[in-house]
């Protein structure tokens, strides 16, 4: 996987959990820029973060426990009108 084009974006240093990986497609997601869904119950155990496309494919249900996924970034979704 080439990350050459993405390097500049995350060059800020320790951003901790701000950058997460989609559990399904392994896309890097920036919780300050991208719409990110997660399962609060499986987040620690399975890194249960999901991009918007995969969340929709999962019908907003966690594939591990079946509970509803939560939007980490409601303000971004509102801005884009894709809630
Ligand atoms: Zn994904
Ligand atoms: Zn879950």
C-alpha cells in the first residue's frame, strides 16, 4: 500500500487516536476530517472503526457484536449533509 501521497497530511506528529484505520478496507481515517463510525463496545478489543462507505454496507451495525455503530464525527457529517 502506497502512502506517499498521504504523508503530508499526517506529518503533524502525535495525533494519538485522531487517525484510525477502517477495520474493513484499512483506509486511514482522520477523525477531524473524515466521517468515521465506531463500535464503543468493540473499539478497544477489535479496533472497530469504519469508514462511511463500509458503515453503510454494514447497515450501521457492528460486525462483531451487532450493536449500532456510533458516529465519531457528527459535526463533519452535518457539514456534508450525509448523516
Ligand atoms: Zn472502509
Ligand atoms: Zn461491536
